[in-house]
């Protein structure tokens, strides 16, 4: 895998936390940073999906009630399992 070198400034307290996490995990500090940034980027993708869905709701006003979703989930694995609710 190609690696890129980035130089950043971080607060001393954050550096101490990164070092502590690396030591506790038995990995290099660069691995801790790489893992944390990877999770952050995944979260950004999740937020983008939430924003896309909200924009769709604002355009068409379609939604599913919480009660319908709960009933659907409660039916999972049962002989009379409900189909996924539709907006």
C-alpha cells in the first residue's frame, strides 16, 4: 500500500492519549492514528447518507412511522414476519 507522509500539529494532551492507546494496544502510534482516521471517514460517509435521506424526505415527505418499524423488527424470525414497511 502506498503511504503518504503528512505533518500535523496536535495538542500535547492528544499526543499523550495517542501514545497511551498505542502502548495499551501494542501497536505503533501511526497505526492508532490510521485506525482513528479510518473510523472518522466511515462516520463521514454515514452522515452523508443521513443527509441524502433527509433531503429526499424534504423533497417527497414520505416517511415510515416508528410504530411500523418497531412492529416490523419485532416480527423478525417469527412465522408471521412482516414485510419491510414502505413509506
